[in-house]
C-alpha cells in the first residue's frame, strides 16, 4: 500500500538520524539503511541483514573475481555448480526478463563492461578512453540453462544482475529480519526498499528523488509505504565519463547502449522490491513511446501498459529529462 503524505518531507539520512531503531552503513557499493519499529530489536535485525548481504555479494557481485557470478561468466559455454542463493537470483532475473519482454536482461554484462563500467563505480577514473566496441546480446537470456544447482550460459555472454540482485537482497533481508525480530522492518539498499511486518503509524515515509542519498530538501516527493517494495531507477546517478561523454548503468539490450533519455527517473511501488525495480528499469529502457505514458513532466500510471505482467504493475512516478 502506498500513498502521498502532506507532512514535511524527510530525507533518508535525516530519518535514520532521528530514529533510535535505525542504522546506516555502506554495502554493495551504495548507502544502506535498516529501520525497525522496535529499537530493542535492531541488533537482531542487523545480524540477519549482514548475513544476507554477505551471501548476495558472494553469489552475485560482478566485481569480485571469486563470486559465483564471475565464475559462471568465466565458464561461459560450460556447466557450473552454483548455490541455492545464486540459483534463486538467476530465477528472479529470468522472471524479470520474461515479465518485461527482455527489456530487463541479465545478459548485459558484456555491454556494461564495454561502456566502461568494468569495476566498482568509486574506483572508475574521472574520465576514460572513447568507447570502441558495443556488445549486443539481446535474447541470450532465453538460452540460459539451469537445473538442480547447475548453470550454463552461452559462450561470449556475461551475466549482470544489477537490475534485480540488490532488490532481491532487500526483499529477503526485510522478510527474514522481521520474522527474527518480531517487528516491522525497512531495508534500503541504494534506494531499493523492501518493508515487512507491521509498519509504523502512517507507514514508512520515504523521500523519492533522483538520488537515494539526497537530503529532505531535494526535488521530489514524499510518500508512505506499509507493505511490499519501492524502487527508483535514474539516469542521473551511477554515471561515469568516457572521452568526456556521460554514461550510466541502464542498458537497452537491443542496442547494447544506454537508451535514449526520455524519463530521467522512474519510481515504482509494487508487491516486492524485485518487482518494483524490474518495472522502474523497464520504464527507463522503454521510454515514452513504449511505456505508453502521457506527455507530461510528472505522471502516475500503470507500468508498461498491456506489455507488463500483472506482478509488475505498480504506481510509477516519472520525470521527463527535458
């Protein structure tokens, strides 16, 4: 359940600072927030969250040579044994690809690397050499084999779970932390938000803006959520330069490049954070023409129109770049 609220907007950092049952830290290359309705259960919830983050990083990190994802990518064309968590992450990524007709594609790893995102964002140089190659592998996700703890991807393909792994971690952590702590829990991983358990009175108040780290006075909107997930995809954060030209992390699988920027930011509330992030990413990739959104600076609509699975229909707030 989501709703707009008229109370003064509260940025994530201020919200954490003012709540005794909260904790802020760095994880998965982004700012993470853990909030609980019972401050006495914060330590229990944090232990659950820490375990989930360790697991998802070991399974799905593109920047760790020892991660399962890196292992599968190196073995492209051959079967690899994988953990139950990696298998779940792959299943979720493939489900997102099917629900978005391939607009959210887990096989864009090569395309992202070709555009210069070949290491953690904080480690990228201020500028890099011009882009000299484009990798297009649209539809390769349809040929991924996985069965009983084994995975095989096509030769010359590379997985990237950037559109789903953090969201999956948020969903898993919120549900498990709430069950362990016996109270309401909000987990935010770089703006991928999942909530579980009984929400505080009035719901969890969240400031929606281009950057999840922006303060309470940033341009945006404050909403309240009491269940499910909330995610924002933006072309203005997680950016880098190559030969003076900006690039960002959202890839159109049909071109191997960033999609033409029509929507600068898309925010979606859905039944889970995975559903929300898949839908918000697809909205950026599809743009105005394929998303069916009205020509307006800010709109709210059902994500994706008839092309979207009912699981991915949520409330979308989008802003035109112009």
